[in-house]
C-alpha cells in the first residue's frame, strides 16, 4: 500500500553526508559552500548557528528555492540531521545536485566543540 502511495514520487539518489570536522576544514580552506540552515528562526538564534549559514526554515524552503545557488555545493543543516536530510532530498527532487547533509546537525557540530554564533 505504501509503495503505491509513493510510487509517483521521483526517486532521490542518496544524499552525501559531511562530518562536522570535515565541514570546518573546508570552511577553513575557504571552499565555496552554501550552508543552508533549515531550523526555525528561534533555534537558529538561540541554539547557535554556523557563521555564514543562511536560514531558510524547512516549511518555507519550497517557496524560496530561487534563493539557492545551482552551481555551488549546498550543505543542509538542522538540529540533529533529520530535517536537513528532508531538505536535501527536496532539493534533489528540484534539480539541485552536489548536496550534503551535516552529520549530527548542530548537535554534532557543538559536540565536536566547533564554533557557533548566537543571535
């Protein structure tokens, strides 16, 4: 039954993951990356975010796809990695490629003792 329900959905290839330390190294190396934070504005401000990350909450993402680059790798970020996986899959269905999901999300980032900005 579920297979029939979702049969019309376009299949999504596996989304690559990036670990916090690898992302931090790529940022230190000045790699061109678009960091997309899909949490709520409250989470972004109060729980901290990666400097340079762009906030587009997951519920608003489909209406704001035109704000995202098609020619730059996109790293999707959320609290734990679940919402960002959903976001990356949505982007893949809309023709975006070179997508990454931050493993462990901001929880993993902060557990790795990496810098986060509040506010």
